[in-house]
C-alpha cells in the first residue's frame, strides 16, 4: 500500500537523480540557485515583482493558476509588474509547461536548482530502497530512510529572495507568493492562528482584493483565524 501511494499520481515524477537530469535538460525551464533568483529580483528596480513559489502537482497551486494569477495579471499593465514563476521541486518541474499551457500563462518558468544545505530539495538516491525502508522501518526519520531535504526550506528560500528587517517565519507549503514594490519592500502579514500562535508571512496574493500596484508595502496587515468572542446581542470581537 505504501509503495502504491509513493508511485501514484504526481509521484510518478519521483524525486530521483534520474528525474533531476531529465528536468535539467528541458529547454523551456530555467534552473536558478536561490542567490541567482535573489539577484534577478533585486536588480529590477523599475517594476513591482510577484514571485510565485509553486508546484505543478499541488492542488491549491493548480486552482491559483486557473482562478487567481490570470485575473491579477489582467489588473495591471505588464509594464508595471513582473511575474516570476518558480517551481520549488525539480521532481514536478517537468509538468510546468503543461500546467501553463492549460491556463494560458506565458511567463518565463524557473525551478530551484541549489545544493546549499539550507535550500536543498528532496532527493532520493534509490527509490526502491526508500520503499523497502518505509515498509520495514515505518515511523523512522526520513533521513534514515534515504531521503535528504533541508529543514525549513521554504522559509529559507523566501528570506533569501527578498531579505527584510524581520525574518519570515510562516510559509509551510505551496503556493507561496512574494510581492515586492520597486524598492524591494515585501508585502507581509501577521497571521494569528486558531491556537493563538502568530507567524510573520509574505502576504498571499489570494487574500488581496486590490491590484498589486495599489498595496501599501510599508504597512504590515494582520489576518486572524483565532475564535472570536461573541456577546449575547450578536456582536463579535
């Protein structure tokens, strides 16, 4: 059963060295290190920038490609905003062309190709070894099973792309959008979770109702998921 899960759906594109070489050879995909991505974004001081960290096999990413990004692109002239779509895992990057074609997005496509420990993607040297270990050593640490991946990788990537005075602490999955003004200031939000904890995250473009160019990049918003206290007369605070 575990083997079936590993090899089903998008896991057909396994995070193996063989698939890494396959993606590296694809002409329409540009490999970038995190530092190169940082330099690419920082060098552009004439435009607003939207960096979309995505995965072609992520359900919410697919919905955003269909329902959000084309609409937000249409709100602003291309002379004002530059979009950077970046696949965070090479194992799924081979599907980028198909997803972009399906939703009519023609922006350049990048994928993170970085071997530094803090940015290292999931890499499996031998998939069958991992399957065997999962079956016979269920519950063991992923590194013990043959998987290698950086801790807090997405946080590290976001903080390196656009360094700010306060470190980002929140991204834990794709899609993650990083919106920057021409001066390189990131639009950020404090997220208050339902357990009362708080994280500092790049504002999700799916949460904004104005064009990217109309955001106040000097102000940090607050978005709360904490339960509200309500009075008998129906007022909630």
